[in-house]
C-alpha cells in the first residue's frame, strides 16, 4: 500500500467537480481509498482517522483543497493523479439546459403524450418500474429477465385490466407500428400480425414474410414464460384479441414452444374466435391439438411464414424442405463432405438465437438421434459443460452462462469466435452451423467478425488433413443496416454456405455431416 | 498568496466587455452591495462568481438557472458562457457604480437596472396539520432513500429505527457518517432539552466535516436550521426553543469551514435560505399547490450532493419538531 | 378497451429506462424517445432498500 496526499492551496472547485474527481479516482484500478476535502479542522480529523494526515495538511486552511489517495502501488497513484489534474483543469460542462429526468414521473412531464415505456433495468427492480408505468397508463416493453412468475402474472393482469400491452418480462423483440423495439429487423409494413413468445422466432418469421413480399402489421412479443401454466397465456390471448380487432391485420401468426395443455386450449380457442386466418407454431410440439381447433399448424419457422403468406394468397400451405432442387442440394452436400476424414461426423451448432437453436434440435433429432445442448429437448441430452461440445451439439450461446457480465452474443462475437476455433480443433467436427442475426441490436458487421476465425479454423484443420464445412443462415432483410447482400457475399467468399432459412441450414448440415446417407429420410421427412 | 491588494489591470487580449442584466437581487446581497461599494472576487466557477465585500460578507453572481437566494444576484447569462474562461480571477476588484456592478475592470458588467428584489418568505399561508406534515415528511424520506445514495451522509437515514432492525449495529457506516452520527444525535437531544453546552460541543464537531466545497455536514446543518426555523415560524408545537438553539449554533460557525459554506450557515441560522429550499419547505408544510416530489428533485440536483445533505437535515429537523408535538416519535 | 389507449396506429412516444442502445435505435427510426437517468434505488444498500420497501408500501 502506498499513500499520496496533495494540498492545493486556495483552490475552489464546485462540489459537482469535486464529486466527479472523487468518483473517478476511486474507480482507478488499485486505488484502495481516496478523500477529496477542503482542509477544515474536522476534515483534518477525518483524514487522521483514515490514516491520511500529513504535515502539509496540518498546516492547510479551509480554502485549501486536499487530495488524499491510498493505493496498492505508485503506478495506480500516478494514474489517479492524472485524472485529478485532468478534472481540475477541464472545462467539461455538466447538464447544459437539457433536462435528464431521474424518474418515470419527470419523464412523463417531459414527454406528456408518451405511450410506451421500454424497461431494461436489472431484474430485481424491473417489476417495480413496470408496475409504475402500467399504473400511469403506459404500455410496457420489458426486456429484463429474472422477474418472478408471480410478478409476471400481476403485471400482465394489471395490463389486461387497463387495456395495455405488457410485452415481457424477458421480451427482446417486438414490432409496433412498424417500429422495431429491442432486437429486430426492418420489415415492410403489411397485414400479417404476430404474437410471439420467442424472440429470434419472431425475427425469422417476420423476415421470411418480408422476403415473400408480404408485411407485418404488428408483432407483439410476450416473453418466454407467457404460455406456462402459471401465466396461462395471458398476453398471448390479449395479443390475439388486439390483432383480431385491428383492422390493419388480416392474418395472425402465433409462435411459442409447446404450452401447457390447458393453456394451449385457451389460446387456440381465442385464435379460432378471431375469425381471421391463423397459423400456429408450437415449436417441437404436435399438430393434432392445433388442427382440432381448425387452425393451421406449422412445424418450422419457415413453414409458418410461408403458410400464412399462402393463406393470404388464397392458397394451401405447403412444407419446404429445401427451396433448391434435391439433386442440387445433394451435390452440394457431396462436395462439402467428400474430403471429410472418417472421424469427422458431428454437427456443432453455435447459436445466438435461442429459438433458432431449439428449431435445430427439433429438426435434427428425428434425423440424427441424440443431439446435446445446453437447452436440450430432453434432460438426458443436457451438456455437462456448455463450453464443451459432445457428439452432435447445438449450443444456445445467448444462454445465461455465457451472458453473465458480458453483452449478448448477437452484439459481441468474442465467445463465438473462440468457440469456432475450438470446434475446428476437434477431429470429429464435420460441420459448424451458425445463425447470423442482423438488424437492430445486432453487431454492425457479423461477417467481418466470423470470417477470421472461420479461416483460422479451416487452415488449422487443413494442416491436419481435415476439411471443415460451414453452414449458416442470415436472419435479416434487405432493409437492415448491415447490408444483407454484402454480408452474404462475404460469408460465401469465405466458403460458408448460406441457406435461406434456419431450417434449411440445419437440414443441409445434417446431410453434409452424414455424407448424404440420410437423403431419403430427409426428403421424405414427416415434419 | 494572501495578498490583500485588489488587482486592477487591463487584459491584453480582451476584445469586448461582457455585459449582462441581473433579473433579481437577494435582500442580503442588496444590503451588502450598495452604491459605491468596493470588494474583491473571492472565487470563480462556471456559472457563479463569489464576491467578498469588506465588513459585509460574501455575495454571489449566479446564472439565473441556479435560482434566487438571499445572497444571490441572479443574472441572465447565455447557457454557453463559462465564467472561468473570461479572465475574471480571484482577487480582482469589484465596484458598484450606480446600477452597474463592474467586475475586474472592463471585463464583466452586470446591470442591476431591472433586478427585482427577492426576499425570503418566512411565513406561509395554509399550514397543514401535523399528521399531514408527517405524511409529507415520509414522502421526502422515501425520495431521499431512493435517490440520495451518493452522499456521504446518506447513511444517517439508517437511524429510522422503526423501519430497520433495532439491534443491528451500525458498524458499516462510512467514515463521514460514522463521525457525524453521534454528534447529530447529541445535537438533536440538546436542542430538544435546550442544553447550550451540548449544542455547541456537537456543532463544533460537525461544521467543516465532509467532502464538498460546502462540506456535507454543513449542508446538513443548513437544512436542519432552516427546517426548525420554518417550523417554529409556522407550526410551532411550542416546547423547543428554536431561536435559542439557532443562536447557539450560529456562535460556533465562524472560522471552522470554507468561506462560502460559512455564509450559507450564517444565513440559515437567521432563516434565510435559497428559493429552492423555501419552496420545498412550503411544499412540506402547506396545502399550497406545490409538487413535493418536483421541488425535492430540484433540491437534490443542486450542487453535487449539497441538496441531498440539506434534505437529510430537513428530515431530521422536521421529525424532531414533530416528535416534540407528539409524545412519541413515529419516525425515530 | 378504449380506443385512445390503443397504441396501434398511433405515433410511438417512448420513455426508455435502462440500456442506452435502445433509444439510439429508436432515434434512428425517427421515434421520439426520452431516457430516464435510472440508478438502482438506494445505491444497492440492503438496509436502505428495506427502508425504501417499507416506505413504498
């Protein structure tokens, strides 16, 4: 521990600056404690109690400023002192006329016709803020997770009672009045409404609908727990109701993982009552229940999107296995897999979107058997260590164990880059499967992030006589700011096969990994 | 360093004189800065220049966004102006020539032509019942608890025993709160009992304590003094001898703290506070339509942590006066 | 449900509490948004949070 005490005679700085100096010094690494005080008699006592009193300070008067620092070494003290000098001489202004509200109430005073509050504070404070907003008659988009189910129920009940939308908790995506809230893609405005408990599910469906030349009227995110038994589908049912009443909405899509049976019933009843064409995907579930309610069911996000567009055109929904011809796909898979060693057999799916990862598991399981994951279809397929793949593995890298203390993998590619190289080193890896999500909330240049580790992994594998295959799907539209065409081109130039949907990317990966042996099964698949 | 002769030299690179209009002048500032009076610049900040008037005291030239106060000459200044950049320096000569305050000869002129006199209002109309004052105080306590955590004296609020576990030892206090707390408790008891010696002893252990150009404990005392003054003027339960207490506190201010803080303390001891504090007290004590939360937020955003410390002082002061009215204290 | 509360087809006016990338993206879409300078209540001090909870009922 080392100490430094400086006396600046006759030095007056206003309390805001003194506080800034104090805060900035204590943030310097290695600083144990700091005191920034005027040299009054009592402050000298204070310094003595802190063991920071020196001769110069004893002599100082109340018009002198004392800066006392205790740190682990000289270097830290020097850094701190540089900060002090900078702040003492800076002409930085604080708030210059612009009012920055500190509470919801004062924000509403500044923006009196506010109609939506976006909340992303830590979970333990989130329901408090959301409740305040709902009580003030504002709709809520609640990004925060780790909100209790009890609180979620209360919030949604309060919202429904007041005719408000309560999107979340744990809602990352919505499109309201053609404005993207949170993560999401720029899509044209149109006549298809979505209610979704799945963020990247909403993204994939909305972007494919856009590609099919249709548009989105409203896409309501409801958070991952809405269709659980306790929450009972409160917001999904409310969302269906709102879209049913919305004159701009002509068809409705519902996206979720399979709900509790009773909840499923109520949701499907509500869907039927809407008197509009409805397509439902309960990802990984069966279609009987859905079809019993005279509502269209789809098994993949792509099929869901194309089904609703077909209905809008008065056509029958069909299933897509691949958009390209069978022989084209088989030939492609062949060229990818022909240089595999006999050891290379596994798929490693590295996902940023949880729903996309789930869809991969749903599609791969009937084709390949056991697929390990950190969010597996069955508990027995749970990865012991999320950072270490086993056999066929699809990892959701947006899961909590990867995101504690760091940004989401859609924005920060660090962990995924490292993982690509690690998977490449495994002699059993055949195909690396990736989702590339663009749009709001995502990295500005995903291709730029992915290409270097892909090249590195390829080169390293090549040295050991292995060829790696990379398959990806870009979730986005031509309206997104990352420039989808350019992203696609760059990935393709780096040897990545870019498929038009996650489902197709997954199927192709399976075909490649099995060296074409599942072709018949694949092209006749039931789901 | 302590050269008493005022500087009065022309600035070489100056191209024009800055000329502004005062919109208001506080009653004490008006008394101190009469026509013909001369003084010196004491300190210069971005939007404030403090002037020392010999045999009178400090007054402040402040940007009008700071508000009005007994020592303030509030001046209409464009938002981008920063006084620290216009070559006004500590020690520069100041003179009031008719209705013009001339600072640093040829650098800065402030016209008092249209300045309206501002006097603190010490008596309010429509005072509410004690139970309503207590409700308002609880709101203020909630706001201080929610937003006040960057002040070193924030932890004094842990003294609300009825809300916190009684037997929890207050060992985790930061150094400033740890030094202040026993003195604050001693001071409040001494005020209640009229014990001059203890008032003086505890105040001598508070004035000058804490970070800030106006040390934290000083701001606390300003809030405390103004709140008991205003309660006594408007809603006095009768037993506490507020005027005596204020006299006692006043006697131990001089020389123990920064010049600027000393002035605020001396003014508070005679019931003179800035307009934002006056408005907050009015919101606490009356049914006049003043938004308590809004006025509290205004005070809390004042001067770093000064406003919060003043509010903590107000909370302790009003609570003490209320407990004087009731036989048992509800809050402490 | 009253029509004036229906947020569909009205201009969005948003208050943001939390992450600052959200208002940035909203502004890029031409939406009126104001951010609240949110701090954890009571600075995370547990005693004070307990007090705050009691005060807020």
